[in-house]
């Protein structure tokens, strides 16, 4: 059975960066932390690949994406 990693763990990785992180660097850090084939889950139990999750988080305003760099939008994070 595949382990699902909560999306908040990826938000934590993004939040550790003082500057926006390049998309490729974030993918590498996430793969290093959870494995290249890791799957992710949000608060509504929806499953994602890392690329799908990055897109989802941006669509919900949790992250800002500009010029291939991702940063955390702390004003739109949900309560854990």
C-alpha cells in the first residue's frame, strides 16, 4: 500500500525558504524527503502527484507561482 503524504508537509518545505524556490528545486527536495513516486493528499482526501499538488496549492491561493518560482502565501493557509 502506498503511503500518502499530507499537503501540509510540502507547504512546510516551501515555508522553510526565505526566497521563492524554483519549481525544479522544490520537486527535488520533495522527492528527497518522500521518494520520487510519492503521492500527496489534501484535507478533503483528494490525491495528487507532486506536480498536481503544486498546481492545486496555487489555485487555492496557498502558494504564489511566478517565473517558475514558488513561495508560500501565509495569508491563505488553512488551520491544521
